[in-house]
């Protein structure tokens, strides 16, 4: 019997999944797994190797040779690709769009889902992405689906990028968010879709702390979580 749960957080780009996954994991003593960052890492590797998102065989071979891992230090959560810190490289607008195209490849998704399941097999993970509650861990005990308006999500991404010194246009950023939504929702393999048993949380107009409090209350009141807490207290 697992001693800790699997919690998934899905939703469109810019809904707050990455930040809330990290904070929720910290509060619960779990590990945060940013599955979207894994696809972004594949996109970075594909770009460097000159592999097209349409080249399924090339992407499959690429994934077979990739090492992706997460670490946390004083700067926060870091993403490593074959030993290189690519935490910044994966967050550019170009990689946002390219990762959506790359993740539409069945071979890439099979490789990443296999890795994600291996990492989270023992429980104690908060996974975030676009299909963690439907394709990766459909039997996860607790599932969230975060949403927010495209305008709100575009504004957040704009502020995030400008704070890092990246020159971006707000209107263009919102357009890219909408394009990403369309691509993620219409792709053939594991499209963005809300799991039937997921709890929807609209983050529009709410602070991170407000959303986190709501999610923590849901987790701590969930029968599966309370059962494990009771067992641990014996």
C-alpha cells in the first residue's frame, strides 16, 4: 500500500499549474513533477539537433537518449537535460510553441509518460501538465483542473517573461496562449481535456495564496488523504 498519494494538476498554459504544483508539494512534503517542462526539454533538444516536430522516428530516437531530471536548490526548482541546467532555455515563447508541437508526437508522449510513471510509482508526487490526470495517472487519488481566461493567462506570462528580461508584446503573448490552447486541445494524442473526476479551480482574479488554500483544503479533506494520515498517526 502506498504511504503517500498521487495528485495531478492539469489545465491550459498560464493557469498557474507550475507554481501551485511546487507550493502544494512543499506544503504536503511531496515532490513536484513538472511534466510540461519535460516536453519543453525535448523541444530544446530537438531544436538543437535540427529534428522537425513532424519527424516521429527522429524524435523517438532522440527521447531514447535523453536524461531529464528535477532538482531543487536555493534558486528554486531546476530542470536538467543531459546534465545541463535548461530551466531558462525551456521557458522562451519559441519553446512554448515548439513543445506543443513536439508533445503531439505519439512516440514522444509514450517515452515521457513511461518516465513519469516510473518516477511517480511509489506516490508522494504532485504532477502538473495537460494530461497527468487522464493519460499519465488516470487512477490518481486527487485531481485538479486549473483554468483562467486567456487574457489573464497571457498577462501572467507577459509579466513572467519581462521580469526575466525577455522582450515580449502583451497582445502577441495572449495570441500565443490562444494558439497553444487550440493546439493542445485538438492534438490527436492525449489532448488537453478535463478528467471527469477532477476538481475545477478557476484562478482568474485570485492570488496564488488564495488558490493554494483552496487546493490544500480539498486535499486535506479528501478521504484518501485522511485515511493515510490516520494510518501514519498510529
